[in-house]
C-alpha cells in the first residue's frame, strides 16, 4: 500500500491543495530548506478588467524588437526572479514550481529583446485562478510588458482572478488593489469553480489591445 509522505515532504499535489485553500509558500532565503505557509490578512489582486497601461508603457510595447512568448523558458524565468540579494524563492520551492510546470499547472510569460530575456512573470493556474508568483526586469518595463501579456492571455482563457499575493507600488501603478482575506477567499472559491485555459488553442492576440492599449506585437504561443 502507498504510504503518506513525511510531514516535512511537500509534493506538487500538496502545493496545489494549499493554493486552493488560499495559502502559498515562501522561504527565508535561496538556500533555506524550510517552507513557510502564508495567508495574508490583506491580499493583493490584479483585476483582469482594470489593468492600467500608461502611454510610455504602450510605446515600449510597440517596439518591434520585442518578442513575447509563453512557456518557452519557464526555468530561466524562475531563476531570473530568484536572482536578487534577498529572495523567498528557495531551491526547494523552485523545484516544486518546475514540477508543477512539467504537469501543466505552472506557466511563464517571457519578454525577449535581441535574443535575450528582458523580463518575465510566472505563476500557477488552477481553475479560473492565476496565482502570480514573481516577475523580473532586465530592460526598462520588462516585467510590466510581461504582465500586460499575461492579463490579455488570462482574459482570453476565461480566468476570473489574478492573485498577486501582496500589493506593491509597482503593482498598484498597474491597477492592482488590496482586498480583505475573507473577500479574497470568497473570490477564490468562485474562480476555482470556473473552467479556464492558459494555453488557449489558436490564441494570438496583442496583449496591449486586450488590456487597454494598442499596437503591440502578437505573442508566440507555441510550446514545442
């Protein structure tokens, strides 16, 4: 008979159950072996119908040198998000996200310039919820461009909730808001019951046009 995993062993299945309960993992540092579960009193979300694209961001999104892809460099995006002096993305947590990606639950949006990663965002999709985990920029507005494309893709795929966990000034400038824990759990339950698809067949839509601006390159949705 199969045995239950040790209490300190966290499997991808346990991680998915945690997300469905409204909690998410964090570590103290890159090399921290422990995983801490978080359920904030105030929760950050990014309303899918309220993403704000400034004029300067819309201009950068029209740059013909930019190419945006989905699920083409998941491991590289997570590694780039962890490349900072202080990070909650431990090697153990990164391995769990890679396992979820291999199972089709974790996804990334990549922004490329001159063949190099300029920015990106990654997260976990479950039902009609996208749990945004982290993002990075190596060029001006790289993470904002990735978020704009993510919002467009989520809207096209029928998602109801974009969970950002916490609200930062960066996210607030893009339309992010903060809601009480009880309200978040109510929205979470509704969205989890909603069918949605991250890799929508035939999807090819300019993110800026879907999110409130116009003229961006279409994103490349091929995954093979």
